[in-house]
């Protein structure tokens, strides 16, 4: 009798423990869900802050040495320079854009807007040549009539351009906030890394520490290979455009930088300008611009693999796949997310294959049983 009562009591205790575990797990799941919901609006900013901190930390550390060990002053200098790099081109773009709009509005209002004449060969283009000449002549002679007749056709491209501008403005705002937040992460950076290592070590062991170091190295290599090379390429493009006296150099240089960082390629800016130069500039200047464009296109294919492959065991092809796939899947943050994910995955597969090979080599040979005699 007492035995039955103790078994029932023990059964109820097990059930109570199971209910307690379920309740605790449910409360924990609700708390995690609420925390993720609260953090989600700031997730892109936090990701960019982490990326910028990892990328710029070597510069912060160098500045701290140069500024007699003042970490706060070094963080301030790095932050101000980063903000200047973000908002400086933006201010130039806005000023140039406003000036261009004012000049366009004045020309339209004063009926002084003129378009250059089309080359004679345009009319000979099959199918569309006559239409191009018709539209061009109509816009040149009567812009108001052209807008009344075909203005609706420009609405969709205009909305598309406004969408791109709005998206770019959002990215710039996020990066600017991330720059400010990263200023407060430089000093505690080593402690944050050690805390992350202590969290990873019980879960993944020494391999987890290796993957954490691999992620940091990949982020720095991508920053140097993508952003650094894109900035260099945009500067060269700006110098060539200035030498050729191309108008609106600031806008074109910034556009080349944006499309280069976004992995679209600066050719979408340089090639149309080179074509325009043959119609609007003298042949010598147009030839100079066209010839100078060739080495510009070689900057990224040559320098980027060299820089991104430095101090990295991950093949450059894997990093490039992560680069383009990350941009397609996640936008600009994917520049860093994609290569890090594929680099860690590649290293995981490589480590697994190596462990299997070592285990097979250490395993004793399987004895071969002699065939049974008939």
C-alpha cells in the first residue's frame, strides 16, 4: 500500500517537473520573441555597427598609439573622418543636383533649353532610327509640346529613379547611425570579443574560436577588397573626368563609387560618358577618355582578388560567390554577410573532410577473410 502511494507521489512529481520545464521554456521563448521584436527595427544598424567596428578597429588602434594612448580621442577622430566620408560626397551630390535643377528650370522657363544635334548615322539605325530622330527633333524644337504628348511615358522611369534615391538615402542614414554607434564599441571591443569567445567555447570548442577569427578576417578583407578598391577606382574615374573636362564630375564620381560598391560595376557610368564624349567633345579628348577607361576597368579584377586573398585560407572564388550572392539576397549588408557565411561553411566542410581522412588513416585495416573452399 505504501509502495503504491510512493509511486503515485513520484509520478505526480515527474509530471509537475515536466509542467515546470514546459512553463519555463514557454516563458523563455516569449521573452526571446519579445527581445527579437524589439531589436528587429535596429537590426540593420547593429549589423553595420559590428561590421564597421571590426573593419575600422585596426585604424582605431593605430590612432590610439599615435595619440599617446588616448582611446577616446582616437575613436572621435575615426568617427568624424568616417562621417565626413559619408556626408561629404552626399553634400557635393545635393549641391550639384540642386544647381543642375536650377539651371534646367531656368532654361525651360526662358525657352533656351537646347539639345545637341544627333549624329547623321542615328537615322540609319534599323527599326528605331527614325523614331529616335523624330522624338529628338520634337524635344529640341518644342519641349512643352513634347512633354504634353509624351510626359506620361516618363512617369515610370521617374518613379524608379526616385525609389533608388530614397533607398540610397535610407542606406546612408543607417550607415551614419552605425558609424556613431561604432564609436562606443572600439574601447570595449577586446572585452566583447573575449565575451563572445567564452560563449562560443562551451558550444563549439576550439573550432568555434577559429571560426570567429575567420569571420573577423573575412570582414576586414572584404572591406579592403570591396570598399577600398571601389574608392580607389572612383578617385581614378574622377581624375580622368576632370582631365577631360566632363561636366558634373562630382555626381558621376559618386555614382561610380555607389555602383562599384554594389557590385554593379563602374562601366554603367564610364561607358555612357565615353559615348557622350564622342558626340559632345573634340575627338582627341574623346579618344583620351576612351583609352583611359581601359585601365580603370582593370583595377577591380586585378587588385580585388589580391587584397581579398591576403592572410586568408578561403579561396577567392568562395568569397566572390558570397559577395555577389549576399548582395542579391541581403543588399549592401550582404557584401559582408555572404562572404562570412560561405567562408565559415567552406572551413567547416574542409575540417570535416580532414577529420574523416585522419580517422580513416588511423583505423586498423579490415582483415580480408579467405574464400571458403568448395
